[in-house]
C-alpha cells in the first residue's frame, strides 16, 4: 500500500470501508432522490433484472472517500479489495454531483457536495437507476443501494466514462 494512502486511510479511519463515521439513515421515511416519491429508509425495491429484492441492511457499506483515494491510471488494475466488490450489494452514502441533469437514467455520486475542479474519475461512482426511473437532483446527502461494478468503462471517443458503477435498487435522502 503506498505510504500516502496508508496515512490517509489512518486519518480517515471512520470513513473507510464499513464507514462508521457516516450519518445513520433517516428513522422513519425519506424521499427518493430519483423519483421524488416517499420510501421507508429500510425499504427494498425489486431489481430491474428480476433479482430478489435486497434489504438496505444486507448491503455492504462502502466508503466513497476510500474509493476516491484509489490511485488509478489508464491500464492500471484497481486494488484487489475494490475488484472483489464486483457484483456485490453495496450501500454508498454521499452526494449527487452538481452537474446532475434531471430526467436522465444515471448520475454521478461523490463523497463531497462540491465536486470541484480537482476531481479525478475515481472521485465519482456512476449510478444507474432502475428501468422507468429518472433523476431528480437532490442537493443533500443520499444513500444508494445496489450492485457494484468496478473497472474502467470508456465512451465512444475513448475517454474514461467511469471507473466505478452501481446499478441502483434504492435511493433515499438522508
């Protein structure tokens, strides 16, 4: 592990995988950031692919800050701990990127509310909504539960579209 990453991980211990330092989910009900409808904080949503519904409490909490701190360059493998999350149910707590357009099927999620000019591709997770749902920008903290897919994806022009992706099953406002 690179020395700077080890130091940062030690300083940010509450925010690493398992994220004990994140805010707890809302107690009774919240609004879905994707559709604006009310959902219970512990509710499940049927998967668009026919999978059984997942419970929020069954998903593994993954820190967006830890994902953002991964040193990645084109052609380089992601760390084993990240690759092992492929296809696993995860829970991410963070913010919609400020450039989120309403009425889309996906948005970028970050550990901070201001994804400023120093952001790298690893600072974001591309969240894809279930079939039939569209984005509605939510400026506050949100929780996303769904399947995680690491690895670089490129657009038609050869630019990196994303390094981390989640196929969302539920999105709740904290």
